[in-house]
C-alpha cells in the first residue's frame, strides 16, 4: 500500500498537524523538513508527489507507538525495517493503538469487512511460516477506514 495513504489516514484519524507528524518522526531520530512533510502528504495525482520511503514510514510508525503509548526504557527501540510490507504496518498500528484480536476484528467489521480470527492471525505470522498470509491493500484500506471510525467517531 502507498505509505503516503497510511500517513494521511493516521494524520486524519488522530487530527494531527504537519508539525506534530514531524515531531513524531523526530522522536526516532528522523529529521524531516516541513517541505518534505508537505510533499509526503500529497496524493498520487498531485504535482510534486513522491512516495514516502520504507525506512521513513517504519520510523514514523515506531514514533507513533511512542506517541500513543509513551516511551518505555525497559524495551529497546523497535527495529527499523528496510522493506516495509502491509503486514508490518498492520502489526505496528496494532501495537500503537493497543488492539487485541477482538478489537481488530471489530475494527474490520466496522468497515464492512468480515475476517475470522484465524485469517487475522495469519497476517501476524512470520513470512515463510506455513500459515502466513500477505495483507493486501484492500484489507489495509478497510482496517484504516474501520480504525478511523473507532478513533474519530462522526459528530452529530
């Protein structure tokens, strides 16, 4: 999935400013200028669009975990992946929002996507495991949609 889409979704979901996104990245030692952040938030069809690199997105998600849960000196900083898959992003979002299996199923159901506990657990297996299943872009979109509905309920 396009990292830019995930970045925009998290920004909207948590109602974060560009400055707050930059601060989240700074906590991981990844300095980003306001110009680069503006570019990273552009949609594919907008002028100046460039895809967010895997390493920057991995650092952002690691920073999001710290932002949402706080820093715990008992645990080392999470690994920064050189290649970021939807499965890894799903796992990092699960950790950041402290979601259990039932919560994940509820989030996906809220977005009209039915998934069993077994199907969901397959996304969190190590690549190469016999029950591993790659998380497709559609599942990721449904997850972000459902999580947004849970975190940022409609006013009315």
